[in-house]
C-alpha cells in the first residue's frame, strides 16, 4: 500500500481571472487530503471515501473509468469528486504505462468538498502520487502538478487553471500565470477561514463568469482589474524581509487589496449572501481584509487577522458553520507510507 497526502489552499488573490491568463496567488494550508492506494491483481478499481460526503460511499467497477456505473454514488458533489478520482486513475495508468492496472483506493479528507479550499486538487494530486508510486514510478512534484492539471481540466471541461493543482503539489505560497508556475516567498500571514457549510459548482461558476465577460466589455475589464490587484499584491508579498518595511503596514495593505478583490468577484456574480456576511463580519471584527476564496457560490472566506477577534466574530455569525485559523503548509504532496 502507498499513502500520499496533499494540502488544500486559499486564494489570497486572483481566482477566476487566472482562468483567462491573469496571475493568481494561492497559498497552501495545513488541511490535507490523504489517499491510500493498493495495486490489485485484476483491472478493477474500488474507491472508498468515508468523509467526502456525510454518509461516505464505496464504488467498485472493472476496467476503464469511462465504464464506471453511477450506482451507489450519490449525485452532485460526490459524483464530481469521483470524476477527479477517475481522472487521477487514468493519469497514473498513463504515467506508469500500465493501462490495465487496478487499484483499491481509500480517500480521507480534512477539506470540505467544493468549498473553495482546493479539495478536488488535493485529492487528485495525492491520488496521482500514491497510484504512480504504487506502480513503481516516482514523479517530481511539478510532473504530478502537470498531470493533476490535465485531470482537473478534463473534469471541468477545459475550464481550469494550473493554480489549485500546482499549489497543492508544491506547497507554500505560489504565483501562477498561464503555464508559468512558481513558489514565492510570503510573510507569515495570520489567515482565518470561515466556512458556511455549503459549496459551489466550480464548472457552473466559471461558465457564468465567461458568459458575463463575453456579454459585457466591462466584465472583461473587471477580470483585468483583478490581474492588476494580483500584480500589486505579489510585489507587496515578495518585498525583501530585510528591507525597512513595517510588517503590520504591509499586512494591512495586503488586506486592503483582498477587500478590493472580493468586491470585483462579487460584481462578477460569484459571491453569495453567506459569503458576504462572513466577509463583513470579519471586517467589522477588525480583520485587515477578507474575501471569498476559490470558485465561490458558497463555501469559504479567507481573512487576515493576528488577533482572536475575527475567529470569535465568525463563530457567532449566522450562516457561518465553522471558523478556524489556517497555518501555511510549506510541504506540498508527500508520501506518508
Ligand atoms: C477554483 O478553485 C479556482 C478557479 O479560478 C478555477 C480555476 O482556477 O481552475 C475559479
């Protein structure tokens, strides 16, 4: 058996606009998906996921992932999650040149599905890593990221950027612009996450932004303005820690840019009432800035606050189901066993 884990992420800046070639800065957090894979002596794939949905699920099928039956797999998010696992299986079979390999796969995740914390990227990255290693092939993190991007892109019908998968594979704070992906140095940020218990459909939200952008020139300008926010934000994050910069002022300015970024995402129609309430609760509690993270529609917000105030305020905010402080995950995908 091979066990690998990969982290989830929050976006400091740039989701959605990154799909159109603008830069984005996601940041890996210490909430991980763990995938255990045992190679079988037939071509069956058996997937057990006890915490990807409320009741968990098990599904087994023979041969090609295209032949997987829908039976026993609840519709909606879990079906979507199975799409990512299927795509990871195909990528591992291809990487190891073992088209008929069968696997027993167990998925465990601390990252809620479809909530903007990169659950699908983390499951895909950890799944490809564990399955390829189990077949005797070890890929560098960048190659896992590339394969996970193709897997995610197939599930999202070509509408995906490399941001989520690259960040989960290499860890830390990263900067992604088109095919140019790299780690960046970022200061230790006091990240707080609020979760409304819900989820958004990434494919639908991305298509919604595309439709708006095609209809109105000013929506296309909005996407470009998000790119400008990212370019300003990354200069702030990257500034020399030895230089004479007031750290508190720097974090406050990053927060201002996050507020600006949230406003533009809201105007693109990807926020929701509960995301907006959590954003406002964080701001009113004194957070330096707050925005939705990921595709939106429901799920999580990210705020910056070194004090306990935002955490406490979010826990009392109607519509917020869970709030937690998120540590930066410096490790990306890693083998556990
Ligand atoms: C989803 O986590 C982030 C989006 O920008 C889509 C993508 O980059 O693939 C909305």
